[in-house]
């Protein structure tokens, strides 16, 4: 009997490294880096239960033509300064932290009017703002 030579098996890693590099290049080229949002926001959730009405809340109503009413008193125009001044007058003597504004906007009102009202509320120091909505009827 002839003695067998002890030969260590070799594992060639070159093809494996080539495949890994090709996969790396593929994923780098095919991946898109889209920044979904720049702000960390917590999105609101809706429920079927209506919240309790706050008796001292201010109501800013925007009709379909863009006319604005603060607690049923018509504002001269829909400019931000006018809304801000009316809110400041209505909030005089109230606790600013407890001030609550509810915006009742008609579904056909221009989006710009709602944004203008929100901007004016923020400038007037209102930190709690709600949007009124009607419940959808079951179809």
C-alpha cells in the first residue's frame, strides 16, 4: 500500500466575492433614497365618537363664499390681519393656554381660507385648534 498524501481541501472565495460585489453594485444603483417627510409628525386618528363640546370654545365659521364669522359675528374681510385682530379681541381676558378655537369650514370653502385662519390663530396665540366635521352617512 502506498501512503496517501494528506491534501488540505481549498475553498476558492474569488467567485463568491465577485457575486457579492455585483449584488452590492446592483442594490446601490437600483435603490432610491427618497426623504418622505422632513418633519416628525404624529398623525391624528378619527373615531366615530364625537368629542365633548367645550362651552367656552370660540367658533370661526367659513362659508362657501369665503365669508368668515367669529362666534356668529361677521368679520369685515378674510385677511389674516383681520382674523388675528378679531381672535385677539375675543381672547382678551381669557387664559391663553385654555383658549380653544374650532374652525367650521364649509366643504366648498377655499382651502386658502382655512390655512389663513389657522395661520391667524397661531399668530394670535391659540394653541388648541379643532376642525369641525359632519359624520358621513352610511351608504
